[in-house]
C-alpha cells in the first residue's frame, strides 16, 4: 500500500500524526527537504505534502516529479487566516483541498 508523507519546518505539522499520517518529517533546511523528497520518491510514497514555505523554495524538485504519476507533491498551507478578508489564502486552501480530494478520492478537512 502506498503511503502519505508530510514535510515542513513547522511543529504544527505534527497534527497530521493525530489524523493518521504517521510519516511526518520536520526539516531544518530546504536542502534537507530536497534530499528527503528524492528519498521518499524512491520508496513507497504516493503523496508528499510539503509545507507551503518550503515548497516555494524547492521548485527544481517539484518540477522533477511534476509529470510523474507517483509521487504527487502538493503544497500544504500552514497557519491559514481563514477570514473572508484574505481571499488569496482562502483560494489556495480550496485549491489544496481539491487537489487532495482528487488524489485521495475523499474530501477531508484538517
């Protein structure tokens, strides 16, 4: 069975452990994220969720797997301001959840 991984710098990512995603990786640098993504791609991971701040700083790795079916690398917004006064973040949140729904086949909220 394929697995899901979550990568980021924020301690808040640990919440995914409580949601059943046991592969949560706290990293310190973008270089560490690149190496980890390449490693996970060779293993049994179908979806790699990457904290938005890190995702934006590693475009070469994201592009490397863009045309691959597996793994799907998805930007994960953290600390979203869900107020209507911030439509850009709300739009990004909706995009991320729609992408995850398509990949996983079910809709969920974290």
